[in-house]
């Protein structure tokens, strides 16, 4: 099958990490898969996968099981297996420079201090993949980043988190249907955080 997109949710495997801020990529891609009625399989020790057709496009979904900092190893193997270039890859990641609820789609650029993105750039040999960044806020002090991203969202953030997941799923639908360049114009338009345009 000729796949149009590889969409990857970055996160850490295991129940202890499932609902943490760093795993927002998994929360989004799980909901995206659920909305499209597809289930996950584990043909590899390196990732879980699912696939479906939407808007005439074949889409491959993946959750690396290599832990965040080594995500690129799984993504490189998947890209080679599917015959896809970085420009056809969308990585869903957490972004502490955004408030909870804000999403932003961008092509390429630096890793922004995100170890998962660093790993993808190194393994793919290119920064030219798409990033759907999901806000987790930055309510932490010096030296607290690791503990913060590995903590769950606070109860008062859950409404914003859930709205952001819904917005991100809608953004992924737009990416598949219209292409990421056109989708970016809508996804990045000003909106109420956690709500609709």
C-alpha cells in the first residue's frame, strides 16, 4: 500500500507515563485512532501501529515504544519501511512554551529543546518533518522540567487538555484531507485556547 502520511504520537510506554504531560502525543493519537474506528497492533517491539483510509488517503499511525529520547530509532525504521520522506511525517509532541490548550503546526525548524524531536532529527538526518505541538504550560522552577513533564495534568487543567486533544484530532483530520500546508493556515489561526475558532 502507498501511504500518504506517517503520523507519530511521541511519548513513553507504560502505565506510569500514560496520562502525563509528556505523553500528550499518545493521548491525541489514541483519540484520533478511536475517532476513525481503528485499533492498535504490536507487530514490532519498537512501536504500536494502526492504519486506515480517510479522504482518499492511506494513513499509518504509530506510537514508538523506544521511550521519548530514542523515538527517532522507531520513526526511521518506519519511514524506511513505508517509503516515506520526512515531509510526509507528522510528529505530535508536547510543548511547554504554550499554555495548556494551545496547538500549533509547523514544518521543520530546530528541536526547541525537545529530546524526542532531537532524536527524530538525528535518526532521519533531516529536520524537515511536521510537528503538531500541544501546550503543557511551564509551571515549574529551575531544575524541575523533567519531573514536571512526567507529571499528570492538574485537575484544573483537564478541561483545557481535553479541548486541546479534540482540537488536535481535528487538526490531524485537516492535515490528511487538505495537506499540511493548507491545514497550517487554519490550525494556527487565532482561537480561544481549548475551543473552536
